[in-house]
């Protein structure tokens, strides 16, 4: 949420030279707009189609004297272009009086039967795995990518506004997008050149980045990670294309016939290859679909050209336009290889035509293909270092040869513009505000210290009452090899100071060998996670919740010290070995007891637990992508699985530690993109404790007495309602992303999203552990006789930011103060 908010705010405060530009509208004889009409420059294959309102805008680097306008069932019309720039064209097409030869005319909703376009589509499906680099045993090619952000919809009111007073020089050079017809100002550019190698026999691929050049805000890794996740690679032949964490149905998908109308529109020679032109558009509104057209060869049934534009009714937030173009080159008469991929996204808080926003544009050019050069598996295992300083220090000669597509004058001007902006105090102020909102920290550059986290400044709970917290961390740069961090807090009811401090040191960058340690003395709401906290800086949301359900008085005083050694010998496989010493006692002993039977105590009961533990943890996150190489990295994506295996050995006697026990825990979390049906998140957790331990060291089934929707907890359970020494839990949550609501007419326009959840827990608690604990106010029980379960129904995307969940308890309704029903919610900026 912070990342999306900061990127929007940051970019919003901030010349492709074309020879021919056209803009206008296509109407029928009754003045009604004609959607999806073809607009093509005469004697070329360059063109576009009209949008839902019959409007179009297009430009070309070449000079043309006329355009050809056509649509099924209407007479084709040639329109002369008297000037290089022709705006305000109003083109009226007359209904055709003649039957088209060899083409069946379709209008409106198309039939799935006897449709020649769908016959062609079936042949594309049959041969899609035989096209491109898949046809060869091995392949390699050069890849040049540039990603650009532009401030758009710039008018005189914006330029003269107080926001940009003193920054007017930014707007000296403006141009117009060939896709949307809006003026824009480039403000960010990133270039990457790499060589890609692949082997279809052993199913291996690697990409060696040889050059990376940034202009704009390249130092901000949050923005860099956002950009990298935003423009992940895709294959138009796949059934579903993932953008903005959502699956769009590809127009070439085998399920496309259920969501698209297809029309065979035209056929002609392109690069000496006979191709069919097929127009497609959605069957229904609000679904994650495209509109556009593609050209396909008549023998290989490989795509020659395709354009895809997301419909404005699609259920996606903060994005007004998505436009994609791909072009393929013909090699050796029958091989179609991707030559150029272009994607434009128009980010805006509103989908109104006049609203301002930010363009995100990615252009990727592919060239110098080489095939069937065999390389060993060791070659593919030897991954290059994308953060090698030499990658970022390539000279102008390198980039002159590496750019497979030259920068135009405006793109080249971004470097000069940003160098100038960084010297303007007003712009620096804007930058600092955005950095604070995005990271939560206030930078004090001269001391190399950040003050924060500002989002943790204020809190409240039953033990402390009103709580204030202030902290700081060292910060020399985003790739620091070491970092120190600390905080102080004060509760106005208990009148006690709390603190936490930690240090992390990266000793070996290649294997990511990290030493870390720290101490924390604070009040915490335990029981929100099955794994005991070893984080000396973090704090659960339940520990400072302003509004709770029921009595939230089961808080714990914790004094925790940790030391840990971590390494990553293989990418995404982390192994850590460490130790911790914790002291636990009730923060509200009159309401909540952590007492246990202790024969060595004068009264036979102890109220404080002292425990020294040795920990070994293995974390595997296949598919996880990160950015940066310092002691702390920024995650790029969130669609990876996470497997955790944790072993804890409690040692009695050392440092007056009280208990000798062993605990083994395993968890597996996996997000699943279920085609066009949305996203399922699943998790499984298993654990067992060997040996007798008191309540403070047992595994509590995570309850939730806050009003926030939290994944991996049970919202209808109170804290400590179920306590176990052996447990198994399952959580399933599926977000349909509006797939169902879009089929209901009166709900369709609200772009709501439906979420369903199902969760269950089973556990055991031995008689020995029940006898050891001596709480006077909490009955210790586990869901042994039957699996405890809950289910929920949620509605998301309310006003684009709010989600509300209705949670139901399935059983154990006879438990004291059991909550059969509850409502939770959350706020967030999600696409």
C-alpha cells in the first residue's frame, strides 16, 4: 500500500517527434459512434482502432497523405490528410450496399459457431507452441529495454499553479501521445541492455545484464521495485496475462471465445506474407479483458502484429488506460520472432477523460537471434551479478552500440531535466515529503540518520493506555552493508519506558552472510501468530489497537534478546542459526495470568518465565524477486510461495533458563492465480512441542480481537481461546476480483470484488502441560474432538480502498463468550 501510494504521489508532482498525427471520431449516418473501426495510414500496415466512443488518436514517425477507414458492414473510406497534424476529424461511414466476397459479415455479439475468425483462432491454439524460439533446441538474443514515466494531461492551469511555481522550465518541451492524444512530460527513464540465453532441451534460461542506466529517481528502490513488478514479462500466447497482480484473459486464449467477440475483418500481404486481420472486443463489461485486433499468418498461424487495449469498464483501480503492441519479424520464411514490445499504462486517480495522471511506458526491442548453440548446464547456473558496479558505469560508446532503438530528443533530455530539478529547493521539498510517506522515515542527511517509523508514533492498549513511540536508524544509502535501529516508547497509564534496538551486518554479499542481534523490552500481544516472535523491532497490530472486540487484556511483558547468523547459499534459500533469551510475565496480572507450577518457588507458583532457546530456521521462497544488495532488500513481487521449517531447542539452567523442550514447526504459503477466476491464497501450518512447558511457551491458535481483517488468523477466536502443544491449521482465501459481481447488472457499475474464506484448526494439549500451567482466569483447551472452523464472505474495492469481511464461526459455540459472527475490515490501495 505504501509503495503504490508513494509512487502515485511522487510521480504526480513532477518529444517523441512524429511526422503525421491524426485525431477524430468515426460515426455512422445517424451520428452514432462506430466502435472498433479500423484506421490505417494508406499504403502501410500502421494503424489503430476506434475506442468505445468511436474516437481515435494515432501518430507515426513517417509522413502520410491519407488514411483508410473501414468497418464490417460499412463502405471503406479514404480520407486525405492535408497537413502533418490533423485534429478534429469527423468521419461518417455509409452502410455497405454490396456483399463482401469471401468474408462473412458480423455485427454486435458474435456467434461461436460457423465463425471463420474462431476457426483461425483454433489453428493458432494448435500451433502456438511451435512458434518463436520454442522451435529451436537452443537460442540467444540481445534485449534492450527502456522504461519511462511521463506526467500527462498538462495544460496552462497546471503549469501556472502554485504547485509548480518556480518549476515552469520543466514544461518547455511537451509532446502528444500517439495512443491517447494527451500532452506529456518525460520525468523518468531507465535503460537496460542484456543478453538472453536459453535451452529448450533442459528447460533453462538466463539473462546477463550488461548495462543499466537510470535517470530520474533511480535511487528510490521502492519505485524501482514497483516498476520492475509492474512490467514483468508476458507471452501473448498464454491463456492469461498478468498485469497489476491480476489475470487478464488473452485474446489468443483457449477460453477467449467465452469472453470475446471475434470478427474476421480483412486480409492482405504484410512483409510478403499473407495475413488475416481479426478484430476482437469483450462480450461483457467489467471483466479483465482487452479490445483490439491482430494480424496472423495464413500458413504458420503465427502472430505478425497485435495490439491490445484494456477496456475502461475493466475492474481495475488507478489505471485509466493499458495499451500493448507487439511486432514480429519473419525469419527463414516461416519463423516469427518477437521484434518489438510496447506497453503504455495511464495511471490516474480517476478514469475521467480530463483527469491528470502519469504514463508508464515500456519499450523492449529484441535482435541478433542465434540458434542451436549448445552450452553446458554449468553455463546456466553461473548467474551474472546485476548489481556489479560496472553494469551501472557503462560509457556512451557502450550505449550507442547497445541501444537497439535510439532515444528521441525528449528521452535524451530527461537526464538534463532531472539534473536541473535536483538543484531546485522546492522540488527537493516535494521529494522529501514523498520519501517520508513512502518509507515512514524522515531523512537527516547530514547525520546519516532516519527518524521514524512515523506510522508507529501513536498507540493504545489496556495496559499502557495512550502510548508514544519515537525511533531512528542509520541510513547511508539503500544498499548499506550494516544498519543500526532503535526506539523508545512511553505508556501514560503504566508510566513505564520501553525500548528496542537491533543491529544487522552483511559480512559476505555473495552468500548473504548476515549477523544480527538486539534487545527489546516492551508490552506485546502474543497469540497472534503460531511462531514466537524473535523480532526485536516489530510489534503486532493487536498490541496497539484503538478498537477491539471484547476484553483485550491478555497482554505480556516481554524482555527479549537475540543473536542470529543467516546466510543464503542458494538463491531464495535462507538458513539461519541463532539464540534468544526471553523473560515473560503478564502485563495485567489481575486479568490475565501466566503463572505456572514451580516447586522451587517459595509458594510453589512462579509468575515469570525465563527461557533460553537455540533456533534453526530454513526459509525457501522459490520465485521471489528482490532489488538491492545491502543488508536489507526490497521485495519486487508477492506471487511466490514460502516454505518455512523451524526447530527450537529450549535449554534449562543456562542463564537461569526454566525449561528444557523441543519444538518443530512447518508452514507453507502459496498464492495461486486461477486463470480468470481470480487469486487463491492458501497456507498450512504444522507444529509439535516435545516436553512440558507452561502457557507462555505453548502454541496459541491465532485469534483476532481487532476490527482489522488479517490473513492467517481466526477472526472469531479470542486471544488464548485455544492453546496447543500439537497443531495443524489451514487457511484458504479466494479473491474473485469481481468475476461474479460483473455478471450482476445492478452491481456491475460499482466494480466490487468478492472474497471468500475458509479456515480450520486442530490441536492437542497434553494433561502434563495443562497441569503445569496454573492460570486462574483462562481455561486451557484445544480443538481436539473436532476441527475448529470458520468461513467468511467479503466485499472489496468499496470506494476503491475499503474491504469488509463478514466472518462466521462454524462450531465450538458453547465456549464462554464465543463470538458466532463478526465484521472486520481493512483499507488499502490496490489495483
